[in-house]
C-alpha cells in the first residue's frame, strides 16, 4: 500500500492571543530568552509580534486584538514545552526573577520537568532531558 503524500512539511508558527502584547513579549523575551523576529499590524488591526527560540524555525505568534474581547485561558487547555539544558540553573533563575514554579520539578527516568505560567494563564513546561551515558 502506498503511503499518503505529505500535505505539510514544517510547523511555521503557533498563535496565542493575549490581552497585553507588551507584557507577554517581555515575558518570553526576558524570562525565557526568546528573540523577537518582527512585528506587524494585520489588515484587521491585530498587533502581532513573532518570537522564536535560537536554533528553531518555529515561531510563536503573540497577537493582541481588543475587538475579539478579553482573553481567558481555561486551566490545562494548552501548554508550550521548551527544552532547558540545566533544570537546577533554570529554577534558580526563575526564583531570582520572581517567577513561581506552579508544578514540579518532577523527575522521570529520562528527564526532569517543571511548569510555570506565562501572562494570560498560558502554561509553560520546561524540560531538561537526561541521556544514557555515552550519548
């Protein structure tokens, strides 16, 4: 049986609508270290900022559009997961910046992960992978 053709080849961006574009961009830039790549105003008037992690092609599109009403993110609806190299160092930095860890850190056989909340209530998972010796 022949495999189906791929319709997509790459995830380009993930959009998250927020109430406060500046506060949210500052969080992803100053707390998590993402780089802002560009800003636009859409034809309908949305304010949009694009951010990305160094070495990643996928962007995070942060959008503020007051005409759509207030953003209210239900608990456990969606989360973004980011890799960190050193969980202990990450947790210390978060504490120094006054960012509370909302869950964890939790250790598994191959990783340790913790959760924090971004502005607007979006949940962020931070994961530090552990690899077997020799890898």
